C-alpha cells in the first residue's frame, strides 16, 4: 500500500508542467539586450532544469547581438547538446504520458533546432572554423527534415546556401550541390506558403560577393494551446513593423536583401505540411477512460458482491487515469527568434567601410528607429559577414568579422 501511494505521489509530481519562461520581450524589442541577458542568465543559474536549452539559446542570442561571439558560441553549444539528445529518463517519460507535455525537457521544435544550428554556424565561421560551420548547417538540415523515423522535404534554403558558401571556403567541390538544394528548398517553401519571391538575387548568384549581410526582421511567432482540452499547439504571428531590409556602403546603395528564411512558416509546418502538434492519442485516452470509469462505477452501484467490487475497482482506476491524464500541448518556444532572415551580398574593395542598414515596413519605407550604422572591414582575401537585427540601436551590435 505504501509503495502504491509513493507511485501515485510521483505521478502527481511528474504531472506538474514547466511553464514558458517569462522572457522580457518588450525589453528585447526595445533593444535592451542587457535586461534580457540578465533574465536569461538568472534562469540558467536558478531556473527549471527542463528549460535550460531554451534559456541558454536566449542568453546566447543576446550575447551574439552584442558582439560577444565566443560567449554566444558556448551557450549555443550547451543548448544544442540538450536539443540534440533524444533520450529521456523513465520518470520523465512517465510524467509526459500522464502529465503535461511540458513536464519533459525542452528540446525545441524542428525549426528551433535548425535556428540553433544556424547561429552556431555563424559563430564557428567567425571563429575561423568553416568546417565546423558547415557541419552545424548539416545538423540543422537534418533537424529540418527528419523527426524520429519520418523524413520530410527539407525547405530551409538559408542553411543550404550557407553550407555552400562554407564549402567554397574549404575548397570543397560540393558547393554547387548545396546551392542547388537551396534553390529547391526555397521553391518548395514558396509553393507551400512561405513569404518571399520565387527568384531572388542571392540564390541566382550564390557565389557572389565578399561582403555578406545577414539581416533579421521582426519577432518569432507565439506558440499557444487551443482545442477542447488544450491539446493543439498552434502559432500566431507577433506584429512588428520591420518586414524587409536594405543597405548601403559608403553611401552606395546595395539594394534590398533577399528573404531566404521565413521562420513563421518553418514554425507552423514540417516539410510543407501544417503541424499543429495535435496529441489525439492522449485526448482520446482521457475521454474514453473518464467515460468508461463513470459507466463502471454506475454499474457497481447497481451490482452486488464480487461483481460490484470488481466494477468499482476497475471504474475507479479508469476514472483516476482519465483525471490524471493531461492533454495540454507544450507551448514552450524560443520567443526572441526573428520572423524572417534576409541576405544581401556585395563585391566591395578590401578595407574599412561605413555600412548603413535600413529596415523597411510593408510599404518599403525606412523605419528610422531601426537604422544602424557600423564600420565593416573587408579582408584582402576571403569574405566578411555581418549580422544585424531590426532592433533600436541602443546597445552595441554584433560586429562584422572577416
């Protein structure tokens, strides 16, 4: 009896869900990266163990946007190791079956795993390791296309294009293969509802330029629960004025960047198929168990002797299982991701240059509050990459690193 109660208590404890960290998104959108970084660091130190990958990603993102590449890489690597491990302990698995999905360790949806790989690739490149940068891209491609034993159409054009650029740096002969996959992935995504245009300059001229601008716009979608039992995990966009970007260097207009990744589309689909996180099995089990339990208890009240006792025990067990089973979807998500990622490449003379980045609204008008000026150094050989986000420039931003 005592052991049974201990098991019961353990199941109840395991059923407790771990909630979405209260990341100060208003501060992030206002450009106050220091406040968001402090929150994430506190959560890394004292927050729930189940949320460590999520808060390490937020912390690393703040560090990267402030130009602290080595610190960012270490935190992205910590998050990536957690997100890339698919083993769970027996207690954790039990809690996820009988409790909320968010009682498990957060490993992220496929699009979040792919975004972790994207940021790691940038960090490795800036560390002078294009081989590791390309390997990170490959890991992101797998996350985008393979879930468990199922395979889906890879449609993250950005990762394929980046892998092609890193292959050129490595002197590898597979760059054109990656560029071809990037064009295929982009066309597939557009056909299935991603934002962007079928043909863009970056994919048409994938080798062009010794200056690469990676420009992130907007805020990632919000994940929320819906359905009669909260069993549907869905996404809704977060409004933001910046939807595109353009740049100039030393006063020379470089044009509008090409949209290579629609994060909102990636979040709500997998291989072009709408993915709502429907957990039908648990919902059906909960309903069937509860109804069957009530029926058996009603029959027990009308029966006598051993039959009544058996029906009461079975009915009580089914009713309890139904009551203990939570069908709530896991709505934890990485909220500081961008909504879209754009790329602009240009051939620029080696040396120091003044770069100006303008983020644009839906009508193509510059948004003065997001304008950024920075100095970029283009090397005599190789190329320089610069990352920018549509945030007010109230804090240091990630430098270009040749």
